[in-house]
C-alpha cells in the first residue's frame, strides 16, 4: 500500500515530526508555518517551518516538500461501475509512474538543496518509504542518519509507510520509517556518474536497429515523419539543470 495523494500525510502531524527529527540545534522558540512559499525562479516550497524572533524577523528555518507516487491512467471508471453495479466496457489501465518521481522530483530536490546550502538551511522531503527505496535502488548516494549535526546535509528524506490503524479497524495511518540525509552534491553525483554500459552492447543495439530497417534523414523529412519521432527529452535529469 502506498500514498497516491500527498494529502494522505495530513493524517499525522508530520510538521511536528520534522521539528523533532530534523531541526538542528535547539528547538525553535516560536515555530510558525508558512505555506506555498515562492522560490524566485524555481516554483514554490510546500511548507516552511520558521523560527520567528520577537522582532518578527526570521531566524532559522526548514523547508518541507511532500511527494506521493505519481499514477498513470485511472481506476475511477472501475469504482463508478462497482458503485453502479455495472460491467466495464473494457479493462481500465493504471499504474505507478516511478520514473516521473525519480526524474523530476529528484532533479528539483538537487536544485533546492543547493539553494538551502547557500542559505545554511535544509529541505526535508516527506515521501513514501517505497519511493525512497526505489530512489536508492537507482542512485546509491551517500547518506547519514545524523541529519541534525552533519554540516554537509542539506537534503533530508523523511519516509512514511501506511500501516493498519489499531484504533480504527479497516483504516490505515502513516507511520514514520526513516530519517536520512545527504547533500545536493552527493545526490547529483549518484545520478550522473553511473557505470556506463559496454560500448559493444550499444553498438549491438545499433546493428539490431539497422537490421530492422535503416533510414535516411532526407527520406524522413520528405515523408513528414521527423516531427513524429519519439521524444527522449524527459528520459533523465538534464545536466544543465543540475547544480555543481
């Protein structure tokens, strides 16, 4: 079972848990929550926990981003048919879009982690435990559980999973699993600098494609097929988007 909507995290006081497990040094004296805080040139941050001083100036702060798993397709037609006691005309298609979370969300975290590094702060990614394990499986970055004191940490992963709620039979609640941190540099390097496949393996794929049918670019242009060629732009983080 996995979160498909970030609002499922609202079933627990995750912001208080961020302070408890991630806040460096002494606890804030007057923590206040700001929502949808704009980052110039790079969208918004879901929440910012700010320690507000008596003169209303901001002392220390932590940013918090929520991320569930993205889904493809929809099970809603099946739900509607079940409620109406009707048969479906065709089988619904749906699934989890793991790659979209990996490519887009992690790239955003790297950049936002870089910003927080310069602000001498941290950003906390509140995500499902399954998503975190998927990320680790594809990018084995260096990490630490000492997220409060390690000066290199500017990205913290705080992960949850859904477990049966003993107080409410048939329902599930988020339970904290892991709190681990890394730096934007470690995360970036783990994604970019992987062991490359053998050249021979790639040339074998080239030969296989040529056997299926070699083409000339001029022929594709003449046939008007160039614009219909598969777009690979989103197959991974753009190195230009990653911060050194």
